[in-house]
């Protein structure tokens, strides 16, 4: 049984067609690839100018003659009701709807048409096969969070079961919890690990302290994939040593899909099939390969929602060896998250706070930005930019979410601000710790 395909087909995502289209794209010769990318870029812009009222207003005119005339889209531009941003013929019931993690401090709700979403998954499957991982057959140890409300939890666990994923919730990464993780590896035939960098790294450090090699405990293990946060080279070496398998970097974002994936030659290959990735300077001009700049992405197939010259909030460098068909990401700057340590010894990765902030990501555009800072082991401060103060109801939702996902008896201070302090790159870090 092809479980990966089945899970997508049950949700009416045309994965067979998507895989066929992906194969056709990959067959395009390198000398013709510039034409392919140019044609698809212009097609998607013209589609949204003709079918998306939000994008037409954002663009400011009905035609263009040069790619640099296409405006760069910031996350804040998308913080308004989703219904206002959908293209003609699409609704919440006919498209895939998701929420960004808010890891940059600027969350929003987005949509993808079902073919575009299937094409993203076809890309993931293709890249995983580089490392002999078959999404239809390989069992995944998934170091992620999970919704803790009844409906959301059940829904996610059903998806995990069908998709051959077994969840290792990262809301508590204490020694006691790590012992339970280890026992699961001893009893199961996991083929690969997939998870947040900080959570997987903590597990690796736990194994190192116990002088264990994970592949000796779980012989079927082939690979570890880390995502969502920056992976430092020394941490990668540690993981590789204690897991006993290769460790590869995945770079993606829910709103655009797979952005880059590491091959067996340790090259971070950028997705040039259904995305067009640019590196721009502060004036929105392309920089030469080898030069640092802002990562700006165009989703070439998403007709439900415009993601055109979308500034994802990261900075990076493309290798000088890059070609249009095979761009190579040499460096990704940012995407690090601190870890919260609580009075009872519980250790919580910073990305856990995504599940907290989901409670306030409302599709009304009132909450523009937020950051969470741990001041002491039992106290946190939430700074946010909004048109109005959080209501008591909103505060209670956040406090309940913190109690559910982080811990009890914690002090939380709320502070509304006109603007938040940003790094030199202009990026917000959603969670930081003073400890």
C-alpha cells in the first residue's frame, strides 16, 4: 500500500498528476531552463493580476514589462482576512489552508490550490529518495509539536498514522522524556528522523551522555533530517556521530513548501522546479551569486493565493557554482531559536511557542507582530504590535495555551508596543531567553 499517496488522495490532492508534472520539469535541459522559469513567472503574475483583486491592488497596475517592476511582497502585506486574498473561483473549502509558524514574529494565514500543494509534496518525496527514503514505506520518527486540543490532536494523529509518522512531541525534552524516546527507538523500526533542529540536537546530546549510537539501538535507521531552525556545523557533526547515520538540512516554509534540501554531496540544492528563488539587496535588486541578501520566493504554481516575490524573512547566499536549473544555497543566516528551561527541570524548544501563538493568530490582521522573552525560569514577557490592546479573552487564551504547551504556574506579562526591536538583518526572533 502506498500510504503517502493514499493520505494525499483522501484529501483530494492530485499527487499522480503532480509527480508527472515534476518529472516533466526535471527533464527540461539546462540550456532551456531560463525560458521555463521566465515563462512560468510571467504566467503566474498575469494570472493573479487578472484573477486576484488583492494582488492587482497590491501591484498597483495591470501590466508590466520587466521582472524588476514586480513588487516585493512582505509578510505584513498578507496580514488581512484570507477571503480578501483568495483568487476568483477559490474558497476555504476548495483550497488547502494553513498558518505560518510565526517563527519570525509575523504570522498569517495562507492558501494553496490543491495541485500546487500536491506538487510541493511531490518535491519532498523526490528529495527524500535521494537518501533512499520512501514516503510510502519508510517509518518516520517525528520530533515536532502536536495540537493538544481533542479534535486537533486526533486529526493530527490520524494523519501521522496514514503517513507512516510516529510523533515524538517536543513540548517536554527533559531527561525522563528522553528515556521514553530511547525506548521507542529500541522497539520500533524507524527509517529516519525528521524534526526541529533544536529538539533533535537535544536528543543527540542525551545519547552522547549515555555513550550510545542510535543506529546500534535501531538498526533500520538511515537518515536524520532537521528543519525549521539553523543547523550549525559542530552540531551536525555531533548528530552524525551519535546517530550513526547522515544528517541533512531541509529548508522549507509552510506557505511555499520545500525551498532547499541537502544532497549526498552535502550541497544544499534549491528548489527551482515549482519555486523561483531570488537573493535581493535592500533596494530589491538581485545580488551576484556569492553575495549575501534577502531570500525572496515566487511560487510558480499557486493560483489560489499570490506568493510572488515574497520576502520570507531570511537572508542567505547562493553559491557561485549555481545555475538556473541547479541553484545551490551556500549559506542560510538566521532561523535559530533559544530553549526555555522551567523551574521543574522541563526543557522546551523555542518553536513550542508556535503552538501558543496559534491561539492568537486570528484572521483579522489586528495582531501585526509579537515576540516572547523568558526573563526568569518562571516568567515570560509577550511584546506585541496591534491596533488595540489584547482583550482579557485573548490574554486568557494565551495563558491557557502556555499552561497546556509549556507549563503551569508561570507568570506572563503583556506589553503592547508601537514597534519591536529587530536584528540588524531586520528579522524578528519570535522566542528568546535571558537565562
